[in-house]
C-alpha cells in the first residue's frame, strides 16, 4: 500500500470532502442527530492533502482538530451542508460525501424552547414530532453534473446487510440509485474486535463488477487505499 508522503499523485487537484453528522434543530436547545464522529472523512481529507491536493472539508459538527492547510467550512444541518457542497462542487476535481446526512428533519422549528407541558388542556401529553425528507445531496450532485465528466463523485454507505440482501448487494443497489462514480461500502458490525479506529471497506465502481477490498486497517491506511482507487480509476481528467 501507499505510505503517507510516498506519492504526490493529487498535486494540483482540488478535493471537496464532507464529514461529520448533520443536526436538525427542533428548538433552540434540541436537535435530531447521529453518532458519526467524522473520523473517516477527516482521514480522507488528510490523506488527500498529504498526496498534494488542495482540500476543502465541509464539516458537520466535527469535534476533532483539523490539520493546518485544509480549509474547513463548518455546517450544522443537511440544508446547510447541501448549500456549501453544491455551491463548491463545480470548482473541484473530486467530491467525496462521507458525512452522515440526516434523511429527515423536523417539519417545524420552534423559536422558543419546547416546554414539558406544551398543552395546558392535557398537562401530561407528549408532543408528536412531524418529520419531512431532506434532499439527497449526493444524488443532486450527480444530477447537476449531467453529462460532464467532472467532478468525480464518490459516495459512502455504512451497511449491515439485512433480509433483502448482503452488504455488497445493498451497496450495488445504492450505487445504482445514487448514480455516483464510486461507492465506498463500510461493513458495519464486523470489525468490532479491531477497535473503533480500524475499519474495512469495499469500493464499488459504476459500470464495473470489480470490487476493491481494503482493510481491516486504520482509517488513514484505508483512506490512502481509497485514493489509490480514485487515482487508478482514471476518472480524474
Ligand atoms: N447522502 C446524501 N444526502 C442524504 C443522505 C445521504 O448526500 N440526504 C449521502 C451520504 O453522504 C453518503 C451516501 O449518500 O455518501 C449514502 O448515504 P446513506 O444514508 O447510506 O444512503 P440513503 O440513500 O440515505 O439510504 P439509507 O436508506 O440506507 O439511509
Ligand atoms: Ca440515510
């Protein structure tokens, strides 16, 4: 595998990465969120920078330090993340969507804190939170690109496999649905014994049956493996 510093094969390339997890506010003090740490997206951004890329990281609620030299754009919600990613995609050679984007957001935002007793007529009642769909940012990038070959668009998917199919079956179906160039499928729940910083992924390519398996390894080593696939695929013009 590639060791950090060995190759500068992304020299002069502009790379846009989203990471972290979006938070969808309910009121000034509460949100719907997810457990994504943002480590994998940060590792991917760092690996790209080491290989010479000019990197912008759109970071949704990232609580980790980002090395100097990487431009950070902090965001909270899926709609903010979409605005920052779609507004910048055209200026980049590669866009990688690692962020865990909330599929839904509360239909209403309450300007003042929701009180425990929200209905005086029924003091013990609990409110019902109605949700609406967030846009699919990745699919939107593919639609916006149209027939153009740039930017290269890479998606991520964490899958466990279920009654409808194996991890790879689900990954293939997701790749077809999204229409991105590469889909990095992270098999969740199999590497627990290796610890939180070890991971393994399968990289699927649109229009090919080949699968590249990477790991179990550190998120840094896995990230370099993913960039090896992107560079080796000749997708970057
Ligand atoms: N994604 C996105 N916009 C969304 C949801 C997801 O851009 N509203 C991106 C993620 O950043 C990731 C990829 O799509 O790169 C796959 O996310 P995932 O949640 O696995 O896909 P979904 O289509 O939301 O499917 P699922 O029902 O499995 O959640
Ligand atoms: Ca989802």
